[in-house]
C-alpha cells in the first residue's frame, strides 16, 4: 500500500510540475518579417491587397497544391474570405478574412484555423514608401495559445518556425513583383 501511495504521489508531482510551469510561460506570440521590393508602393499594394494572390507566394499554398479552396465576397475588400481544406496536417483546414484595408498602407486579416487545431489569430501586411521604386513590405502574425498548451513555447520557436515561412513568402513575392507584370 505504501508503494502504491508513493507511485501516486510521484505521478501527481510529474503531472503538476509542467502545469505549474505553464502558468508562468507567455501565452501570446507575434512574428513578422520585412523585405524591400524594387517597385512603387501603389503597384506592390495593388498586388498584395488581393487575398487570392497569396496562392502565388505563400509557403502554405505550396505545401498542398491539391487543397480545396473556396472564396466568398469581393477580393481586395473587407469581408472577403479565402477558405482552404487540406489533408496535409501542416496546412489543415481554415479560412482567412480581410478585416480592414488602409489604402496603400495596411491590410488586416483574421485567420480561423479549424484543423488540426482550433485557433483564431490575426495577421497583417503593410507597405511603406522608401523611394519612388522601393517599397518596404512587412508580413506578420499575432496569436494566443492558452494554458496549458502554451507549454509548446518551451519546445517550439514560433519566431523561427513561422518566420521562415514568412521570409520564404516575401522572397517569392519580391520575385513575382519585380520580374513579372503584376496581375490581379
């Protein structure tokens, strides 16, 4: 009976320690990356404002070219929704909605993930004038991971993980805009 009691106490401590640690770990994250594109601001903004164009430069779109896509509303305007459904767990199922647009400055998105986990995060793209033919583009995500799932922050570096995907997408965006005639 004493051995069983010791085992149960040990198990309780093993379970309690991570749960106690999770209380003190951050629950929010923010990741963003920037790139300079050698094109005028209005031209760059006119391309990134359309959510469908993300299919051409987003890392996540490349991960599953066979994913099911659907759209609601008028692209490039608040309320437009781009939804996806993929069997690839790195892509999952979800939708992205344009929430707000500040012309030639900023686009705010709401991203709702349904699979492989449920989450609602915000994202944005900004464009900033540098010179007549240079535009700074920033792409970022902000999110929240609740207790006790925030323990993942001990084992995963969200800045590196998501940041590398953002960098990839921004580099591809730069290539598209600088080497091709921009299409809508």
